[in-house]
C-alpha cells in the first residue's frame, strides 16, 4: 500500500534533554522533547539558522508560484515573513542564513504545467527582512543550493548565464551582491552533454575551499574552487545513478558520493587537493548517497537509501579518511513503503543526526495513511540513541544543530 506524505510545511525545535544512552531498539523513548512547532500551507523546502539560533525557513506554494521566507527567534516567535512573487512564477530550492543576521534565498523562475525552468534567482534579505538585492537571470538556469560563511558571504551552485553563455558552477555573493563565478567547463569543449543538474555543495570548515557536484547527461562532475574563485580542479566521470553528495576538508581534499547503476552500492571517491583520485570504494550496505558530512576527525558521514528489500530503508555510514568503513546503521520502521533520508548533520561531539521520511505510518480517522517526518540520532560510534517523529510533518528536509549543540531544528 502506498502511503502519502503530509501536504504542508512543519518546523520543529527539539531540545536534547540529556546525553542519550545507546538504545537497544528503534522504539526507545527519545531523550528529547519538542519545544515548539510552526505550520503553514506552504511546502517547506529548506531552513537554516544564524549564530543566534534564529531560524530562517523557505517554501513555496503548490500553485501560484509564490516563495515565502520566514524568520523565527529561538523560541519560535515569528519575527517576519516575506513573499516573493515577481512577474513570473517562482520556486524556492534553498536558504542560507548569514551568521550575523539575514539570509540568502535561491531558486528559479518557471513556466507551464511541467514547471520548466526559465531563470535563476538569488535574494538577499537583511536581518529585518528588507530585500537588499536580487540577482535574477533569464534562460534555463536554476539556483540549487547555497551555503554561507562566517563573514556573511554566500556560495551558490546552479546553472546560469554569464556574458550570454550558459554555465554551471559556483557563484560567490557578498552582502553587496555577486563577487565571482567559478565555472565548470564542458568536457568536450562545446555544449554540456544532456541537461546539467547541480546537486551538491560544501564549504570547508576553515572556509578556504568550496566544492560542488552534479550530473551532465551521462556524466557526473566534481568541482573544487578556492576562496578567491580560482578553480583547483574539475572532474567528469562515467554515468552514475545519482550524483548528490560532496564534501571538502580544510586541506582541500574532496569526497564525492553517488550511487551505482542497478543498485550495486553506495560509492565514495576521495580526491587530493589537486584532483588526483586517492581511492574509490563501494559500500554494499545501500544503493545511493544523498548527503555527505565530515566530522571533527575528518571521517565521512554518508546517508542514502537501500532498496535491497524492494522498499527503501535509510542507511547511514561512517567512513575513515582511508576509506575503511567504521560503522553502518539502518533505519527501518515500515514494511510496505519507501523510507528515505534527506539530510545529515553533526554536533560538536560528532553525534550524527539524520532526518527524512519514515515510519511508523500515521493513520487518520478517515482512513488516510501518511508517512511521518522522522529524525534519528546516532552516537559518534554508531549506536542508535533515539528516534523522534512528527505525525504533522510528512518528510524531514533538513536538521541543523543549534549553537549550543543541545537544540535541533527540523523542517519538513
């Protein structure tokens, strides 16, 4: 039986009460409680927090093409909400909070019933919700992801037109506007194969390096750039099922995660700072990698689905810098539907938090059945600490950890 996902946005603030004791079963009571929540009729897309734990969420309407950006204080009080609807319909894809206050909102313009992209946009709101500027381009470009540094700059990956030519890559913005573009160059010297689709973006902890990944036709690509916009390397490789996860460390080493055709495993490739492949390993515990993160020791955390039992379950891996598998964990709370993770984050103790859609299912009085928004905590050693879900949210999209490492914010 196919179970639906709930059709509206939900934002939760979760307080971690005590350091959790590793649980023996996934039904163990969590050492956490929901402090506040907020819902609306906009589809919740993404959320981020600033250094004061103010929350910036972005979503859009199913019809009408309106983007809504909202700011909450740490106690859940709505500080402001702003709608963006120019002369064309728009959809949001990501939001990145300026640690000093304010946010960058990215997305695309679209047209037609199939919502074909007709341009890229980046919006900059200040801490009071004033629109400082907008960067809007025509064409088929899409702004896909964004991340902000501690100085209040933002890095955006997507497809856009530069001097009349379409390119994909990374764009840096300051609070004053666009600074530079670090592009991907087509491997054949002409048009990109197929339709380029940027999927991953990661800023190193020291903010000296930024990496992006994506697909282009039957190829996938990895791009590494320096803080000044200089390209360190790019790599195009043979087709994979899904090219999403990328991470880069302070040494400029890049990790790229993807899935192999036919469900043959989760694959991670490590590149040196100059683009030489250090190793490529396949981990049979899952099929695809959706997100990567790095812990304080440089270990790689990967999460994605496993379809080996027909319906998907979550798989989370921790991999050493050498490529050795340190641990693997599976979340499975449904037997007849796909449970899929969406995001992974770590706290200051390297505990791992994964959010997505999962079970147990929600059955309403009228018989309707829904998946729920689920967040799982693992210790740094891979032990399950707790599982917490919301019957109001259909899918967890993102799970930032608060400044104090005791508060989680989950959007779905």
